[in-house]
C-alpha cells in the first residue's frame, strides 16, 4: 500500500440522534492521504453534525471512527459507539485541524498568538520553532506583517486565512472546513477559496463542507451529497456535479450556479 492510499479518516455506520430526531443515519466514508472530500447538501441535511462528530465536538451514538491506525470509537455488542480513553482522544485531536465558518479566533490575542498558542501550550513545542512556522504560514496566506494585529483589525477573509494558518500550525493529517466562506462576501470568498485550492495542489488531505459547487467540482477528488441524514450520492466530484445520478441530487444542484 502506497502512502497516497493510506486511510487518514475512516467512519463506518455512523448514527447520531438529538432526542427523537435522527440526524445521521448509517453514514460511512473513507478519506485517503492527499484526497479532498467535499460534502454538499441542503441545510439541515446533517453535514455540520457529521463534521462535528468527526472532530469530536459531538459524540456518535453508533459507528466506528478511526484516524489512521488510531481507533477512536468502536461499536459494542449493543450497537453503541464506545470511545477510547483520554489518551486516545488527546491523540486523535492532534491528527486533525478544524476551520469554522465564523473563524473562532481569540479576539484579545494577536494574530501570531492565535496561531502559536496551541502548538506551544498543547503540543509543548519550542516557542521559537512555532513562531517561525507561524510567520511562514502567514506569509503563505498573504498576511506577512499582520502578526501583531488583533482579529478586529482584519477583514473577514483575512481572519479566515489566519484561522487556516492556525489549523495548519498543528501539522494535522487532515483539515476539516465547515462552510469556510459562508460568512464572507464574494470578493473575500475568492481569496479564501484560492488558499484552499493551493493546499489541494500541495496534496493536503481535506474534508470540506461547502455550498460552492464550482469550487467543489474543480478542487475535490470525491464528493458526497447528503440529505435527511443519509448519503444520497457519492463519487468523483466532477461526475456528481456535472452528471448526478439521483433525482434528489439533480434537484439540489439545479439551484446553484456552478461557474
């Protein structure tokens, strides 16, 4: 097995309910190293809940979740998801980065401290090494010279690029994006999507929940269309976007400009 085909994230038969409402109904997916997976679908279809379960912000009711060789959950004899211990969860959290739609930067921290804080405090890496990496990431994001600003001094697009740099500073195996451009106007959206395109060109493993259909078609390797807590259709991104097999997918995509 080559490195390119190593699974980075594996989820099998995931289920999640809030009270009597089933939000995830038997979801399975695999993301291999270097792949970009786009997840599309209507609001309320389960996309964000799926991402929150993958990033341990919500707990699965059932299903097996692994990061590489690390088993995070296993289904017991009663069909319930049983999570690994504290050490397993701590290790799992080092394997992914998460970029939120509303940036979630610390408002009272400088840009540099927002990026460097977790690698220094959580990963216990040397401050000089982390700050050098943070400055390099900011330059890569087109934000050189912004190190000492605080988030309110930046545009929304700049804040989102800081958030991406912060996630990358943890050296994760996979980056998750939850609607990374939904809080941005079209011009700022273009800048953030270009950063993600560049990361895809570098073969960064990514899972992206998005409403940007043209972007998903052009950048993602694979695509999942979710509705009502289920995977309705999946396949090569360009195939699903350009030639959807299911009527529900066709109806959904008819509402979007793909250019």
